[in-house]
C-alpha cells in the first residue's frame, strides 16, 4: 500500500511500528511451527549444541544474575529471545515499509533472505553464538534460509493486513 501523503511521517512510522510488532510476533510463531514440522521429518543430527537463541539467553543470564540458566529454563528463555528478536525485526521492517514500500519486495522474501544472511551467517557467528558459515553443513544453511523465508513472507502478509486496518477509512 503506497504511503498516504496526508499522513505525517511520524504517523506512518508509528503505524508501521504497530503493524510490524504484530507481524513480527506472528511470523516468529509461524517460523516455530515450520521448524517443528521440519524437525519431525529430519533425522536427528546428533548435535548436542543449544540453538543460538538459547545460547544468547544463557549468556544474558550469566551477565545479569551471575550464573547460567537451569536446563529446565533454557527452552522458555530461548523462546523469549526468539520472540523478542522477531518483534524487534518486525518493528524495524514495519517502519521501513511505511516510508519505503520497496522494502516489501517479493512479498517479504527479500526481508527473510536479509534476516537469514545478517543473523545466521554474520551476527550469530560474529558474537560466538554459532559456528562460522564455512564450518556449517549446507543442510543447516538451507534450513536457516527456508525458516527465514517463512519469517519474512509471514511478516509481510500480517503487516499488510494490520496496516490496512490502521489506514484511515474515507
């Protein structure tokens, strides 16, 4: 939906942020469902490592309360990181889409590919939450790209619906 010239940039940004947070949370849930479905189909790979979201939550606990998370708390803490990051990415995407509709290219697929590249391939290894891309199996890269394509396209689908509901009715 093109930006309404009658709305101020601030109004468009706030509406974009609201649509984005809703979209980011919904897309995080869709990504979880996709990953659960794929996990049920994939043979166990024998890795004992925690997902990057759990590793991040564990590091945050260590820094703030001085000890690592209990094993029973790790799944919920990892989900909290996953949804918080999804919401934050949704806000950024929603705000960008409100003022630069071109960011919605490919119905959110470009956003999904960007998040896969910047998060999985750059940020996660750079901060020590995962292995370097060249040390990661191709199947893991494909899984990450597919997961983030789900995230990106669902973010755009939901953002568009919420944004249209926020638009002034004439």
